[in-house]
């Protein structure tokens, strides 16, 4: 399996009744309350299937509830010195990494675009007192949901 690939939830079959895969609208998913929900290109009537897992760049299968690092869809500009005969500066757009827990994995029915819905956490400035490990927290104790594309670029 290649990075960015989504495996959909299986279709549930009953004895003599063949069921279709459940189709959801954007408003019926956690993605509707994402801070970048309006930035994701989609039609209001777009139908989605729920995914079982998405393949990470490391080839790990990331399921709902797992912790991941992802590239934020928001670019951050950094001024970086460029050394030549005179000192010049240029702006580089970067996609910062975000830490989050996978809330949902979605795939559009028609064009197969895939999205991962994350509950974003931030690394606290202090470490855990006993374990000495980094601590993850919601910013201002509020849940922040972000939609990132599942495809790797």
C-alpha cells in the first residue's frame, strides 16, 4: 500500500439483504466543525465514505483514535537569509507539522479525494513530572479540529 491510500470500512452484509456502503454528507462528520472546513474544496452535496485506516508516509496504517504528525494545510512564512555578495532575504513558505489524534477518515464517493480529520494537540513547555515525557494538551483547553488531505505530495 502506498502513502495516502485509504482503506474503507467494510460493507456489512446480512443474510438475504445486500447493503451498500454508508454514505455521509460533510455536515454529518466531525470535519464540519473543523477550523478549516470552509477551505476544503467540496460541493455541499458531496457524499463521503468513512475509512478504516489511512497509510502514512512511514507506511503505518493509521486508524481512528491513533496519534499522528501531519503537515498543516496552513503555510507559515519564514524570512531566511540568502548569502551572496550582499546579504539578501527571501521568504520561504513552509507547512508546519501538527500533532493530533485521528477523529475520522473520509473519502469522497465520486472523485476519491481523501481527508483525515484531526483533533489538534500542542506540546506543552514542561515535561511529565514522573515519566519525563512531553505532554500534549489542547490549546486553551479547547478542542481544535483540522482537516488535512490524506494524499502525500
